[in-house]
C-alpha cells in the first residue's frame, strides 16, 4: 500500500516499509527503508535541526537543518551542497532539482523506451522534481516483496542537454554495512566477496558493455553480524543487461549512500528539447531474517514479477544438449542416435547446440549465416525436428545472433554492420559484435531467426553471445535497447518457446535477460564441485528455476576432477536439469543411474524448480507442498570423520515427518585394494576381473529412514554415519571425495500434534 499522510509518503510492502518526505526546501528525504513501520512513525525518523556541519553549505542561512550534505536523501544533485556522490551528472553542470508534484498510479508506469520492467506492481508513486528546463520523475513501484525504482529525465528547455550519469536509484541508509558482490570470469562465475563499507567508496561496476560475469549487477548490503538466518540484509539488482554501476559509501554522519544504475563509464546521452531519458529499473529488497530471508524474497519477486508470465511455475523439461558430447562434429544420424538414447534415459527435449548452419564447423567461420548446413543435416531442421518429435521428444536449437565471424557471408556483404572503431578490429572468439543499435541489423536478426523458428517445430532456443565489445563505447546503451527490441519481436509472439540465454555461460546473468527468457545457462563449468559455488551464490539473488544445471562427463573437461555421478545429479537437481555428455560412452550402470535420476527429478520437479530454496551448512534444500528435499555435499574426505548432523530449515515444529535417504549405489572400484580382502580369491585390484566387475556391478550404499518432529529435524538431530575405515558396511554411508547424499522429507499424514 502507498499512502500519503501529513506530507509523508509511506510505501508498505510485506514486512518492509519505505518512508519519504519532502522537506521545507523541496529535498526528498529518505526517512526509512527497512522493517515494517507505520507512516505515522515518520517523526521518529526526522533529522532534528542543528545538523549544519562546519564548512557545509546551508540552503537557508541560519537554518542548520537545511544542510544537504548531512541529510538522508532519496535523490541528490551535484553542486548544491551535497558533497557525497551524486546519482546524476549533466556534463559537469550543477543541478537544483526540487520537489514539484507527485501522483500515485495503480500498477506500474509502462516504459516508453523498450527497456524491460517488472510486471504486476501494486501501485507506483511518481514524485516529480524540477528546475528550470528540467524535470525528473522518480518512480517507486511497490511489490509485495520488493520496491523498484527508476527515473525519467525530461529536457523541458529549448536547448539540447548532455546527460553523462543517471542512476536508477539512490538511498541513504543509517548504519554500518558490508557489501557482498558476485564477481568472476569465464568458468569461474559468481565468486562471493564481502567488504566492509567504510568512508571510501566501494564500487560494483561492469564496463564490458554487458552486465558481465566479472561483476554481477546484483549485490547485498548486510549489517555486520547478519547471518544466514538472522539480521538485516538488503538486496539490490538491476533489470538491465548492459554496463552497470553501483556504489556504497559511509558518510561521517553514519549514513551509507547506495546507488545503482547504468554504468556511467563512456555513457553520454544528448537529449533534444522535449525528449526524455528513462533509466532501467532497480530492485530493492529487505529482510531482517538474514541472507536466507533476503534470498527467499528475491526469489519470490523474480518468479512473480520478472520472468515471462507464461513460464511462471511452468515445469521445465529435462533436456539433452549436444555441445559437450559433439561440439561441431555431428551429422543427422549421430544426432538421432543421441536423441534416441537421451529419450531412453528420460530426457524430454533434445537441444542441438552450435554447428548446424553455414560454414560453422569450428568457431572461426559461419557465424551470422543462418542457413542450415544440409551436408550435416540432409532434409534440414524440419526433417530433423520431425524425427526427434517422432521419438517423443521436443526439439530445441542454439543461436548466436548478436555476433558475426569475419569469415561469413554476412560479414562479406555487410562489413559495416559489425561494431568496430577507428583501429584495426580486435576479435574475441574469432568474432565481432553486430551493431544492434541499427534498425537494419535488428530487422535482419528478427527475420532470420523467426524464419528458422517457423520452419521447424522448435520449442526451445538457446540464445548465446560470446564476446564483449571494445568498440561499443557510447553506443553500449543503444545496443542493449536494440537487443531488447529484437528479443521482444522474436519471442513475444512466441511465448511458448522456452528461451534460455547464455553468454559463454553466465556472462550476462541478469534480470533484464530474465524478462525475455526464464532461464540462463549460468556457466560452462559443469564440474559439480565448482557448481556448488556458482549455483549457491546465484541463489542469493536468483531462484533455482532460472539456472540451467547439466550433468556432464567425469573427469570434467575444465577441472579434470573425477566426481561420482550421484553428485553430478544431486547438484544439477537444484536447477533446471539437463545432460550434456557423450551418451555413447556411458556404461550400463551409468545409464541405469541416469534413468533413476531423471525419474526421481520428474517426480519432484516442481519442488526442485519452484520450491522454497534454502542454503544449509553443507548443502541445500527445497520445500514445496509438504515435501522437502535436502542434499548434503562433501568436498574432501577426512579419516575418522566427526558424525554429521543434517539441520533442516522451515519445517513445522509440531508436525511429524518421515525422512529417508535416496538410495545410492557404490562402484566396486572405489574400494581399491580393500576388495581383495573380502573376495573369496586373491584378486589384483588393478586386474581384469575387478576392472570388469567395476564396470558392471554396484553395491548398495547405507540407507537411512526415520520419523521425527519438525522441531527435532531442525535441531539437527539426524546423525549421519560415515565410512570409518573399517570396510564396507551396507548400513553405513560411504562418501568418497566429492560424494553427496540426498534426503526426502515428507509430512507424516494425520500426525499433527497440538501446538
Ligand atoms: C558457449 C556456450 O556457453 C556453450 O554452452 C556452447 O553453446 C558454445 N558457446 C557453443 O559455441
């Protein structure tokens, strides 16, 4: 609910409030953003007079409460006495924007520029600040779990105006905070870093032209001492896929100024008289239930208001992707053989990745030429997709429309469509970006991609993008607007196509892309131990249904680490499950295990994809409709390990639950020379007999089953017996390095006890 009482704006979501007021000088004060309070509480947050600070500027001589430098503000301007960082820059000129008017709208205020935005707002408060020749609308949209903010700047003068910075939001928060950012690079996405916010500015910024894996736009601010389950935590994110900027800095008065918006580096917009500029939308979220509480809120917000409505809670198919198994080397026969194997394993969607068009037999040529390679695929995509359909699977296809190889017909006929600067073009993965800010380029992409989508039954698209551009410069924002236009034109008329975006993995994992497609391929790194970091850190801000998670070969291509198949499955269950490996090389026992994994995943798909996700001490859990699935992951084994406890979360204390471990099998080979002690004859552990046995037989692993109250299960009373160096015991769990185990916890019917 948004209300205005005695000049106070009260914005009240579920368990959070934001209070604003316009002071006597027309400045917008940020009285409060945090736990739920009442609008009538505003005076408790007023800054008292006597604030004027030494040499600081006063807006009115003699009134020490008129000192902009020390007030908690919701927006500030440069050059008028607030010396803290300003969210707006007009080519170096000062600004004097003061309150002009306000209005409250039902729902959200639609974007005019084509930027994506969160849908389904309850109400929007628009506060207009103005000075001669300039108007700035500050839009606050209220959602149950979050507040979003954006700005619209209008040039009301008769001269062009140059804008070099305009943040989507700014907020001054009292108190000390730590800032958590998610940084990384290719195959090393989402590394979590936490820094105290002190008097020097902490910046989270991307300058590559895209939101980037270097610095994800989403970040957190937490009170020192906040834990996974308690304490105040703020989450911020941007509905945008281009350069972004966020900063946090504490003032001498103990206010932490936070802002976020389009990255100002090489940003400049000339606004002709009468023209407007819209910023992307920033998302602000608060929880006093720690990092876990914040994530739950962010997940709900993204599910309900960011991803395309068609895909909200719509189950995602288990897919097989051809990339890691085939790379560029395939033909129709090979694909159909893989598809029929994938179908037998239980996969529902067959995705043909790179290599199906033009001269695309390696990453050096063909990008841009979307005509099917009929040598590889006689009969074209139509024929292939029909055959795959006939096997009982859906068909999906990879594209990389934003780039071009210089060795391509497209580049030869339109070299000027590639983004270059005055220097010799620099290639990234042998390719250049197309200038998506140009309408003819947008038209080419829309026509060519749509033509293919309409020529076969394609129910899924992987939209890849594998380079940054050094030549984007001031065009960066227009490029992103062009990309959004292209996505809008292709996919809005085809909402049923499942769009998974990708950029060398998670190089563009952001809320902007999620407005068009509900899934993002979060990393080319599918080593499950690496994925524990990548997926866990994504989970701070993004729900598990937004990330593709595939089981791939072991040893893993990027880490050379060997991991058990059960762990590869258990990690990938907590996302949109897929398989991406050469199926020809699977052993029968592996096929059986994969079949069982897929069957299990399908049974609990809604919980895995859309259940409430919680981070545990050594694992993850999801809960939905009375069922909780919890996985415990182990990195390195220790000899004589301490007994482990599984501490579950979010159960009903008074209900009784049955907990059972999902049966797993052990490979004989993992017992090494121990086997010779139990075998009736003395066998060489590296000899033919045991190697053959290892390929064909597995042993049951220790299973557990028990019944307990939610209270007991959350207290962590489940003891997990582990291998203790005394030989195989089928009642004991035998986790090797990188082992894992999954538990199913179900409410016991009719066992509710009186509270
Ligand atoms: C990069 C992606 O991240 C991979 O998954 C794969 O699609 C390749 N591109 C194909 O070239």
